[in-house]
C-alpha cells in the first residue's frame, strides 16, 4: 500500500489520474465549507517539506515501473500541494523522467501572489486553481481562509500566474447555493474571470458530502443560468466522470486500494468500479467485509451512498 500516491482515479476533468499527496491531512490555507476531505486541521500559509519528497519520488518510480501509465499525474489529495516547499523537486523529476505523462496541479491558488510559487509551477502541463468568491464577505463565508489571506491577493495572484504560465489554466468556480450564487457575487466573479482570462472556465457544484452538514448542490438549471450570466467564451459545466468502455485493473491489492482511495475522498460503489475495473457485485463483497470489520462507514450524498474510511 502506497503512502503518498493513490489511484489512478477517474477524474471528471483529467481522465485516469494518478494522485500525488504531498501534504498531510488536512494541511491547507483554506477551510472551505464544501471540502470533501473534511475540516482543515492545520490552517496555514507556512511552506515546509510536510511530506519527504524523495519518498514520493520512490513511490512514483515503483508504481510507474510496474503499471500502465495514467492519463495524468496530478498533485492533489488531502490539502494544498503548494504548501510543500519541495513540490518543485517532485514536479521537475516527473517531467525529466516521465516526459510522456502530463502533469496537473489541483490548487486553491491562494499562494499565487508569491512569485516563487508561480515559478515552481511553470513546468506543469495544466494548473487547475479554484475561485469561489470575488468579494471578501463571500471569501470569508465559503472559504474560511487563513487570517493573512485576502480575496484581493488571491485574485491578483491568479492574474499574474496566467500572464506567465505557458501551459493551460482551467479555473474552477464552485457554486454553492446560499453562499455565492446571488447576482451580486456572480457579477463580481464575471469581472474577475475576464481579468484572469483562463483557458477554460469550469463551473462545478457539490458532488460529495462537504465538511459541514446541510449543504446542497446547485441544480443543473441553476448552473446553466450562472453560466449564461458569466458569458465567458470558454465555459463548461463539469459533469460526472464518464465511464470508460474498458476499465483496466491498475492494482491487485483491492482492499488496500479501496481504503486508500476513500480515505482521501468518499466514493460511491460506481466511483470504485471505475477505479478498479471490477463488477459492482464483486466490489460490494469487498465493501461488506470492510464494513463488518469496522474499517469503513457510509453517508448519504446527492449521488447515493458514499463510503468513507474510519
């Protein structure tokens, strides 16, 4: 069982993605109310080597030497990857030794006001930052940032990054009813998006349970309404990951793979089917055993029953 890499998992945006987790659970600069990983336990902007990056590289080599190449290697996982001060070491290693595999970075983008961090990400193929607010009131309400962060610096960092980055920037707007879906905020977001000018603007909403109770996803109709208001020429509404016609079995240690996957993100049995390439009936046998052993719990979400590691 690997400690710092997970998957490959079916990503709604990146195909089959091998995840790299370079910060512990849950070290982040934000404590977003909708976070599927849960509440932030260390709210910080301090950069240090939270995870030993040489061990991450060793695990990557071990996996890639013995398994089919994924569509992407993606920096993601428990928290904000740019908080790891040695992130550039891992990113540059991948590009030197596995040049045919694309690298993506899932980030909240709050540290992009730092020129050094912007430089670290320059060798990535795709950077997917998030922006949920254009006003400080909404930023505080939905993202609950570390106290030194401001929405103005967040936005300015995103603008500067897009101006110098040679790869693609796919900006995600996460719409949460009751938080950032009102007309005033959408109009403010529209102005900011035009300034950032991302290669793609992706509108998303709640898919798995968030870090607080009572949250609801925006409807498809609401997302389409907001999309029209934003009026951006490269906007798309994110849909669930497409099921592949042929699913490869990437890992043999099925129980460990299930546990390491759902310890990072709750999954339905259909999510796990796409990851492992196994029939749902067979997966249910594994899940039943794990539940009887007290290793997993369940929670009802918008898409059905989600399995979570204890």
